[in-house]
C-alpha cells in the first residue's frame, strides 16, 4: 500500500476520447435521419472511390515557389516574378473552383488526399489557392470540419508550393467589418498556420478599407496581393464609372499602400479579352508591379481573356484543373498550358501530370452530384446581372431554401440586376454581393418590384444586411450611395463618416478568450479562438457537434453525406496506424421513446448506437442525459434510483454537502 500511497500518478488516467463511439454516433444519425445537406437532392447512382495517380509521394518533393519565397523574402520574390519570362500559374481547384461549382461543399479528405501529388507532379505552380473566402465558415457550418486543420494538412502535404488564401480585407473571412486588432490577429494566425499569399480585396474597391489588412500581411513577411475588383465594361465607349483611369488610380493607391503583387479579381467573368489586354498593359506600364489575373468562365470565353492578359505581359494567371474548370469556375488550366506551350511564356508545366490529377478530380466530383448546378453551357446573361461566379451556386442554394425553385431562378437573376442598378451599379463581391443577393431574393419572394422599392411612399422592410451596407458598415462605393435609396433604407439613421474599422473599439482579446474558455469548459487553442472571433455562434455549434460526433472529416465522403446501407463496410483512419473497420448490420424499428437502435460491427465486435428518429413523434419522453459543458447539470455516477433528497430549493450548499442518495441493484 505504501507504493500506492507514494505513487498518485497511478490514479491520473488519460481522459477517454472514445472516438469510435462518437464516429458511430454520427454514422448512425446519418443512417436514421439523413444528412440535411443532401436531403431532397439528386444522389449519385453509384458512389465513386477515386484513384490516386501512381506516383511515389513518400520521398521529398522537388523545391518550388515556397523555397523561393523563403530565400528571397516578399520584396525579392516580387522582383523575381517580374523578371520571369514564363507566365506563372495558380490552381484554384481547392478553393474557388469548388466554391463556384459545388456551393463550397468539397470535403477535406478529398482535397488532402491529392495534395501531395500536387507537390510532386506540379512543382512549377506559382501557388495553390486552397483557403479563405466562403470555405472558412462552410467548413464548420455545413461540413463539420475545422478549417485550420484543413490548412495544416495542406501545409504538410505541399511543403514546396505557395499556399494562397482569399482575404476580404476588413471583413477577414466574415461578412461584416471587424475591429482592426481582430483582423491583424487573424492574419497573423493564418500566416503562422501556413498561408504564404494573401489575396486582399475590398467588396466595394475602397482602398482605405484595405490598408489594415495590407499592413498586417506585410508584418508577417508573407506576400500581399492586393486586388482590384473588376466591374463594368472597360471595352465600352459608354462606360463612365469603371474606366481605365479608375483602375489606374486604384492601382496607384494600392502600390502606395505597400502591396507586393497587384491582383485583378474579375469575380464575375466580365473582363473581355480586349479589356484584359488593355488593363494589364496599362497597369504593368504605369506601376511596375507584378500583375496576377483572376477570372471566372461563366460567359464561356474567359480563357481568351487569360491569353490576352498573358500577351499583355501578365505575370501570373489563375486556372482550375480540367475536371473542375469552366462555367462559374476558372478557365481550364490544362488548356491554358497547352495554348502557351512552345511560346516564350510557356509555363513549363507537365500536361500529363495535369491530366493525371484531373482524372482524380473527375472521379471525386461524381460524389458531389447533389451540389451541382443545372448550368450546362456558358451564359452570356452574366453581362446583364454581373453575378460573381463564387456566388452563383450559393445564391441558388439560398433561393431554394426559401422556396424559390429553379423555375423561378430567372426572376432572381433579373432582380439581382435591378438591385445593382438601384444601389448605384456597385462592385459586387462578398460581402457586397451577398447583400445584393439578399435583397433580390427578398424582392422575388415578396413580389416586390423595382418601382415599389424606389418609391419613397411605398413601405419596404429591407433586409438587415441592406441597412448595414447603406449605413456604411461595409465601406463606401465610388461616388457614394444613391441618395434616394439610402434615405429610404436608413430612415432616421445617419451613415458612417469614416471607414467602419475606425469606428469600432479594439476588442479585448484576453477577456474574449477567457469567455471562450468558459463556454468550452477548457482552454481554447489559438486557432479555435481565431475561428470564434470570426464566427462566434458557428464555432460554438461546431464545437458542440465535435464533442458529440468527433472528427467527421475522417469519414469517406459517401458515408458523411449518405450514411451506410446494411452490409456496407468501410475503414476509417482515426490516426496514423489506428483504423476502424465499421460494418453496418441492421436498424431496429422505432421505439416508444422515438429512438432506433443501430447495429454495427466495429473491428469485428458487435456495437450498437441509440439514435433519436427526428421524423417520429415519441410516445413517451426519452430519458434526459447530462449535457457536456453544462455547469448546471450533474451526471449520475451509475444507472439507478434516487432514494432520498437531502437538499431543498433555494438552500445554500457547499462543496462536500450531501444533496441526495442513489441506490442500484447489484449486477
């Protein structure tokens, strides 16, 4: 007994993680209730297990642009870009391509599986855009994934390539303005976690709103690519707002602000070939900065604009791997490479490698049929509504969620164009594009006309996002807001006189982190705190689900979205060297308390999970269980019966006081 007395660590057991039970709980819940993300949608006839290229990725990959940045530093790297004859290529498949084509629903395991093959087979890439934008909140909100874990895995898998993200300047990766110190903290964490290139833009092209983010990126030593958002039609002699002088003046301001690279963000695919050539040539001649051109293929002719930009001296261009290109995504990366082969701007990328990786994505994409749009060809209507490619499929999802089916989509797109004109023909990119979309959907679902909205005497309950934007919460557009609509929206409210970040008090990060620790019942990590700063409620909901179901990102995509059929067997790697073999056996009929018992074999041993069937009405209430993290709940140490209650309501009790006694039959 002396040994026991002198060795207290014998009783310090590691907390049981019980990952298998939690994963089975999620699979069981999906089997019984379905995944709401795919309910009522087209299901693939056969789920596909994608085959990876036959390349040895165990050895270190060849050096790439990541090593070049580490060697030269950000300023030196920008000079290297200008000196390069080859045009540099960014692949957008793991961010903007799936955001645009599949409503941002691409899952982590499908991307991280192919990531090391990028490092080995496409080391000539300039960068891989794989983070930021809508992918951040969608990962937590709909896919039950940690966006920071995704980034960490990308960094490990692609140590030789620059990792690129989309940063909404003062909006970071959110849909509202944050205090300046929150933006700085987020940028610092993103750089620490692996981001090398920050494409910074403002949803209204207001440079003052971009300065804090630009400064924050420069302080990290990473590459800042401040972007001009392209709007209007530079080729038209009738264009009076978004002229060449407008873009050159914005470029001058961004250069003075300290950007390393000048981005052209053609988020709707409006920049026609002649306009692309004119704009790139003028910016290169006037500013002497490397220029990076980004567009979308909604119209069907974006590849011509990319080639025109290259001919004008553009230093880097975006494309998406063949199987994830076209339509609202980026133009075909493989075709761009082939079109430039044997020219002096030849990017030097192996087309066979592109094809091999594209074959993988072609197979993966079949599993995401539920999120495909019904777009079958390029749409010249984009020149009418000017909807960003990244918003197109997401806005369709939003419209469906309020009962506007595909047959009414033309009404939504026309309303989108009408709202844009009412708001003064603004730059439309997240979050300003979201506000235009909110208003368009409200108009169609409520039967409102443009004339009614503009009529000062007609009462309209504007969405809160519209009120916030007109107040100046997102910034200020070129020329300001149309006075009539702004007055009607704001009523008696006064618009902001300065940029939003300047009016927001700095957030007490220490106090805020303490609040989060209390809500979680444990110390939050740096990345968890960063997620909470961006999306408090979304993160807390995700954390609750993570506690209940574990890390759902380890599940194969077919199981995550559709569960399993009786007899199905799947292997799940919970960590390196630890694999669960899960076989779904059967499911019971619904019981009186509204639950079903789901039977599995786990590594050959029988296991069962009790799941509430949310489609049923319970005939008797289920037994309550303690909620993890709820300080007002005390879990019973055993199944049993309360024999006596010693405390009364309102009584003051201290630690160690007897509250009640329980008894149970000896088993």
